C-alpha cells in the first residue's frame, strides 16, 4: 500500500514540475534555461568512405563469386543433382503422369521461379565481375579468406 502511494506522489510531483515545460514547448518558445547552440560545436565525424558498403563488398567479392558459381552449377546440373532445373522438371512430369494436379501446380510454380533464377544469377555474376574490376583499380582487396586471429 505504501509503495502505491509513494509512486502516485512521485508521478504527481513530476507532472507538476514538467507541466510548465510541456506548455512552453507546445508554445514554440525556447525556455530561458536552454543553452544556445554554439557555432564552434564539433560536428560528428563522418565515416571513412562513401558509406555505400563498397569496402565490404570488395572484401567479399571472391566469396560471392564462388557462391554464385556453385548456385549456377547446381541449377544447370543434370536430373541427378538436387536443386537442378532438370530434376524439378522431371518431378513435374511425374506428378502430371500420376494425375496429382495440386502437386503438379505447386512444383510447376516452383520450376518457373527456379528457371527465372538462372538469368538473374548470371546477371549478378556479370555485375560482380565489374565490381571486382573496380575494386582492383582502386587497390581494394578482394580477399577470399577470413581474417587471421590476433
């Protein structure tokens, strides 16, 4: 019971003290106790670089390229490779032969997406090669390995 009363008293006291400040702030006027911003105040230090993540991209470029290669190799693989377009095509045909319409529809939509993924990844690979050329011209490393322990 005592805690509830003291919390209530504390809230009332805070509201009483901050009440005029809230009114003044809503008024648009600046309170007299607020310090004026000095022109000699230091601005926060700008981050090194353009802030577009180019340094990190240059570091990861080789790893990204390897990942794209693996994905394209898998997608273009034969019907024996998991994740390949050929394997999914075969599954769609089997669903059609078994007269599993819902399964065939689901797999067909999945196949459509997977086929659209191939040109997208090929375009990313072309774009990444341009990025790697740009990074090499700037002297930024495209290290494939992880940083060594200190």
